[in-house]
């Protein structure tokens, strides 16, 4: 994982367990410290080569944040739950 003041990059697997259900999301490590809040925030992200602009980093309910990956995004990636992706998240100014 690499970090800057406004950007964080990491490798992770698609899939976040929310109350026993696996969601098509990626969890952002150390997100509360990075964003400075436990509330939802707007971000820009790149997942592998797919850019996601002005998307919501939602709270996980366990003290972190996650990005949802729609069916369209997963199709563009050619990936599903359990597959590994490289993610870069940038705070919106």
C-alpha cells in the first residue's frame, strides 16, 4: 500500500462481507484515518485501468469505507467477487 496526502493505492480482492452477505465492493484500508471521517465521502478512483469519477466511498458498518463495483465496471474489468484488483483512491477537493 502506498499513500500520499490525497491519494492511497493498494491491492485487494473484490468482495466485502456485510452482515453475512458478500457485496461487489472493495474495502479501502485505513480509510477513516485517510479521509478523516467515518462518514461517506466522494472520491475519484481507478480500479485496474477503469476510472471511476466522483463516486461514493460508503461506510462498511465496521469502521471503514468501501467502493461499490457495478456490473458494468466488473464487466469492463473482466473480474468478479474474489478476484484481485489494484486500486487508487483520490480525495475530491
